[in-house]
């Protein structure tokens, strides 16, 4: 079974692009896997099957990221680019 996640990247004052990740979205995998990637790398992939430290595996015919006015967790985990590093949004703080 896959652990789905989203990556939210701020693209405007009140605009966040949410990129879907299908596999291995749990923090112990995602945070190290995201570390070498920039927000631009994630946005270029558009819709992601899996993120690894050496590769971003995107879907064929990917869908565009969903644009929302704030980071919004729709799956198990939500990751953000804050202060130059990737962090998981703490669901207890929402």
C-alpha cells in the first residue's frame, strides 16, 4: 500500500502549488529524499510517483499542481519549503 503525500510550494502571496506524491510519503523517507531537490525541481515534475534522493519519478502525462490560498493537507502528509529546507507540516498544529 502506498503512503500518499503532497508538497506545497508558495508561488505567490496567497498561492501555494500542491504537488501530489503517490509512493513513500512518510517523513522518514520523504525528508531525506527531498533534501537535494529545490522547489523548482518539484514544480517541474508536476505530479510525482516517488521522490528519491537521486531521482524524482514523475507520472507520464502528469496533472498540474493544484493551486490553493494556503498549505492544505489532503493526504497523510504535507511537506513545505520553509526557510530553505523541507519540513513536514505538523498535523497537530493545523
